[in-house]
C-alpha cells in the first residue's frame, strides 16, 4: 500500500535538523512557481551537471526511483519511469 509523504515526514521529523529544513524551504521556493516543462528542463540540466561532476549514475537514479515509488500513484510512477529512463539515456 502506498505511503503518503505527510506520514513519512511525521515519522522522520526528528531526523531533520534545522539546516536541512532551511535548505528544503529554499528549494521549494526556487521551484514552486515553475510549470511542469520548466521543472523537467531544470531536472535534465541539473542531471547533466551532476553526471559531468561524477555525482550521478544510473544506480543512484534507480535507488531514488525505488525510494519514491511507494508514494506515487500509477500515473506518477509512469512519469518517473520515463524521466529516469530519459536521464539515463542522456549523454
């Protein structure tokens, strides 16, 4: 059964320090007004930068995907699969 993000956050709230919370808030503010196309474009740009720095590989993407899967509905899973596959094919 899929878990929801609110439950996950409540279960892990003691594991997040205030610095992490500030960083998360900054990221939310950075991306909150972007539409889906802008978000995807930014995702590919960041993925490309991280790959060039040796900080992103297929295994880490698949681990991230597997971590997110329980929180997603079938449509979201399909979109995530497509994004991960496209990033993995990106040169």
